[in-house]
C-alpha cells in the first residue's frame, strides 16, 4: 500500500487465516464460502479431520495477480504443512476469478488440504479424484448437493478415452492426474 498497491486484509475464523489484497467485502464473502465448504468436505468425507487446525489462505486479488505466483496453468494450489515454508496447510488462489461459477476451485484445493491431514500418503489419482468430485458441490438453502456431472464452459464434459487401471495407479506426476 505504501507504494500505491492495494491494502491487505487479514481475516481469521475457527479454521482459516486469510490474507488478501481483495476488497474487504470480497474477503468476507470468500471466508464465509470456504467455511461452508469446509463444513461440507469435513462432514461428508473426512470426519477425522482435526477441527482445531487452521489453514492459511492467500487470496490474491484476481487471476492476473495469481498467475504471477501460481505455476503453469493452475488456477490455484494447495500445500500440506510439510510442503511449504510456513509449515501450515496452505491454499493460494484468486479472490475474484474469471473461472465459471461451477468451477469450485476453492472446494478442490480445500479437499487437498483436509484430505492430506487425514490420509498423509495418498496416490495422486486419489487426491485429484476426490478434489474434482468436490468441485461439483452446490450449497444453498441449508443443503449441499454433491456429484453433479462435470462441465466445461457450461457444457457436460465428455471423456474421450479411458486409461487402463494400471496406468492410473502408476501416476506419479501432474501430467497424468486428469
């Protein structure tokens, strides 16, 4: 801010510490959203998750700013405590993204953080499969709906080929996670 940049805000909840340079209103909306998502993820799949653990979230203002810090074409990233310098569960994402509303990237990254706390050694295919599944969450009216078909630009995604099960289990890199 001292050099003309936006002010940073810190919001703390029972499960998150969020640092963001987005507006305070957007920061509050994001915190409420990720708290709801955490309740759904922990309540449906990872009841063994430690409720006292806080995840650190860096919510960069927009996709342009996020792309300066998140490698490649990734929309966000998650890191377990042993995978970053803060030694805390970490999520880096865009506070205001151009992604479709149906792309619940917050849920995707949250699943990585929560699932790693419960299942420390998990195959890449499992981690990505669970995270993609939770991208389908729709929350509203006091309910959460999971398992709708995945979409791309508003259209149902088509699977053009299936991978042999041996290849899926052998996946060790980001190139084969989808």
